[in-house]
C-alpha cells in the first residue's frame, strides 16, 4: 500500500534562526587553550623547574682556571663590568648581614622584627617569584631601611644555564622588584654561590655576564649554615667572626623552616654589638654608591604586569586543581553509582514485568535515502516472533527507497510517501496511520533481533510505562573507530540507561530501538520538530506528562555506526546540539513535581554535569596533563592516569559482561583516550557555542554502508 501526503508547514521561528554555524568560537577556544598553556608554562618555569636544592648544597665543579687570581683572593663584592674586575670587602669590625631566598610570609616578618628591635640594617637578596607572591614584604624591607638585591627570578643556578637564560633570570627578577616596590637594584647574589675561592669557571662566566649587564656580584665570607638547621647554638657559633676582619654574613629568611635562624638572631645580634661589631648594608659596608634606584615608568608597569600575571596564574592553577579534583571525584562517584545501579537493575528485571504482552505492534520506519539498508531492516522486523505491521515512511528519498520496499511485495508492510519534510514529520505521519496501540520506532539503518519487538513491549504490562528504550548494538565494529563506538554504546549508553531507569529520569529513548504507547504520544502532540534530537525531546515530553520510561536491555537491535571521523563528528554534533535544545526546552521540569520533577532534578542535572560541563573541561585536562608530565612528577601523573584507566577498564569489563559481550575490543580502550575522547569533547564545545550563538544546525544524514544482515527468522 502506498500513500502520498503533503509536507507539514514549519514554524516561522525556526526559519528565522540563523543557519550558518558559528566559526569564531574555534578561534576563541584556541586562544583560551593557548592562554592556559602560556599560564601553565609560566607557572611551571617559575615554580617547578629550578631552585629545589639548598644554597649550600654541593654543586658540580668545572675548575677555576679562568677565574683571575686577584678575584679568587679578593673581596666578596665583585665588579666585573670592565676588562679588569675589581673587588671590595667591608671595613674591619663591620658586618654586612645578608639574607637569601625570601621574602617568606612567615619568617621574613619575624626576622624584620628582630632586626628592628636591635637596630640592625641588613641586605635581603630576594627571589623574583617570591617577590611576586609577597610584594608587601618587599616593600616592607625597603621601608624598614634595609637594602635589597636580587637572587635571580627562580633561584636558578646561573652557572648551569645558557647566557640567554641568565639574562632572562636577571631581567625578570628586576621587573618583579620594580613592579612590587617601584625600585630596581644593582646588587646580585648568584644562587649556590659562596666565598671567592669557591668560584668556578662557569660561575665566573655568569658573574662576568652580570657585570656587563650592570650588576655588582655579592659573595660571602662567613656562612652561618642555617640552611642545614643544625640548632641555634651552632648557627650562632658559625655566624660569629674569628678576628676583626670585615665580613659579609650569609643567612636565610626563606627556603624552609627558619625558626632556628630567628632564634639565633635574637642571641647573635646583641652579642656581636656588645663585642663592638658594627652592622651595615652591603653597599655602605664597602663604600659603594647606593645600588637601589627608582624604577623607570616602563619597568614599573612591566613589573606590575608580571606580578599580576603570576598572581593570576596562581589563582587559575588553584582553581584548576580544585575543578580537576572535583571532576575526578565525580567520575569515581559516577562509576560506583553506575555499577551499583546496574547490579540492582539486573536483579529487578529478572523478576519480569507481569503478564505477557501479546498485543500487535505497529513499527514505523522513517526513511530518507535508505536503499542501502532498508531491505535488511524491514525483513528483520518481519522475522520477529511477535505480531507486527511495518510502516515505511519515505521522506522524499531520491535513491528509490520506497520503490525498493514496494518491489519486495512483503506482507504486513505499508509504504507511505511524503515530500521531504524531516524525520519528525515522517514519524508523525506513520503515527497517524498506525493501527496498533503499541508503536515501535526504528531507524532505517537498524536490524532487529527476532525477539527484540517482543522483549521491547513487555514493560507495557505496567500501565505506568509510556515508553521503553531498547539495547542498540553497533554492527560495523571491525575497525578502531567501530570498536570505540561499540565500547561507547555498551558502557556509556547502556550503563547510563540502567541508572536512569532506576532513578525514573530516562532522558532519551534512542531512535534506533524504542517503543511507545500511541495514545500517550498523541496526547503530547506527537513528535516535536523544535529540536534535532527528536527522540530526546519526545522522551522528555513523555516524562513531563507523567509517564515512566524504562530500559529493556534484552531488546537488542543492530545499527550502523559512522565509519569515518567526519561522519562521526556530524552525527554526534547533531545529537549533542539536539540534546542541548531539548534540555533547554524542558528546563521547566526542574520546578515541577512528580515524574517531571525527577526528570528535571535528576536527569537534566546529570546530563548537564556529565555530558556538558565535564566534557568542556576536556581541553583543560589534556593541557594540564602535559603540564604535569613536564613540570610536576611524571611518575605520579602517569600513575593517576593509569588509575583512572584501570577504573574505566574495570567498568567497561563489567558492562560488557552484563551485555554478554566478548572482552576483546577493550584492548583499544586506552587508545580511545587519545582520539575518540578529544573528538567528543570538541563536539560538546562546538554544540555549546552554536547553541549560545542562537545558530540552527541543519539535519545531517549519515552515510549508509549496507553492512547490516537479516537475522535468521524466529521459530514459531
């Protein structure tokens, strides 16, 4: 039988929506990812690459043949700016007290308090990143009358890095100081330096370069060795000069627990003053000009920008840490919830639905250019062990789909024709012509198992059930892409549906295999045309009308999955965008009670968190993982990834076992994380931006490959 109908008119509001997909969001996404990568690179460079060893720790030596003899035996303040380096030392009876590695928010204020009580000036060699973190302490150092110098930007060993990196370390440290205090300093203490006779060829090369860039290098003559934390008495003994020669005394106000340093200063300063020692800053102690000057306007604002960038990076990194830990916790909780729900669902469904449902079923097959697979689909339905009529609705096909079905001359098969009007219109036409109360809707690329229809309608023994989702299986699972989609169908889709069933908030009955009460569909106005995910829209409308929607995993149907990445992108883009449309359309369920409220507060929130928000974090997770491998502990990062991979594999194995599937395809699960997962989160990004822009996506039909085969007929 063949019937031809006129196309239904479309709503004007849909025609008015822009159809051109937004493209600028990819530029925005790229900019955001690059900005995040730059921020993480800055954080990694400043926080994790250098400066992990104590100042006095043993360093590799490369000899000192290039160091001039008068420098090796000279004073601790070195001017290497000219052809002939000069050195200077404090006058006899004078101590230049110096502190390295700060400022530290705990120890620097305590040390400044001790110095103030004793009226002792000092020189603080600050690390640029520490200044950026605590600019108020750098300002206090200057305000309290102390001298300030730099200790590089990241506490890098200048002898071990390239010349361009040395310049960068000094320049960035100077900018941090300028941004925090409005001052610059010509004093430099290289990290890991000590006395003159410990200079190596590498260190001397760094000192010479610093001299050419305008710095006085300040070494030491007396090391308190407080970095070892040997105890207060030993620090005091180590900091007490032998004789009356002028000294530059090294201590630390950061880099670890400095409580012993603070306590030692309380003893040391009064004792040395009582012994006649004079305290002064480094420059004054050696008779040099004041090395601290107002920063230029350009340096001050560049420094402020640098400090702001580091502060922003710290905040962003802390936020990311919190988000990723939250996402990880949600992922673990979701996995546990899915397993618990699947176990309970299996027990409940083993009890059956009640009296057997034997009512005949009308099967509606909307078809647009489905000639490659329509015969297999129709013949599989006629092979059912349940009474069916098959209604093929041809939606203006140009490949002879309707003619092919008619030429088969199959009993219980009707063909309806309409000009191309879209899938919802085709389904509604079939719904109007259906003779049975129970209706199954099937895509034209789907082949049913012989018992699928019978299994699919058994839940209608419960009068509260308005729709039933079946178990869609991937037929073309041969290649990697097919395997990944097979895993996704078994794990992602079917485990979720078990959870939705128990929570009574099923958001989607898939177009490939679903059954409905015809009267329930007619009451809600049939299949809506407002979204691209008509199956999701229809299911949510039924839930809001008070019907229960359940999952029957024994009703299996086989469908063709996209065979190329491009086809997969187009399909998932349509699915995701349509789901967002349906979620927005049915957002009122959040405020409703009963079955509708369950959909809103359970189903919609679940979709929002796990299918929208968390996938949007996907690019961030990948960039952060690379950051962890490069700058953090790669073993720990790899172990975390392996742990999550093990959890996903265990979850997948459980889902495969529930569905009676072989575990073989799971070997490709780790590879899925490097291609398929990225594609899926980019689909979500594209869909969200398209939705926010108000653009409308056209229907995109998937290419058919004709790989489906008719299952053997059921024995009656």
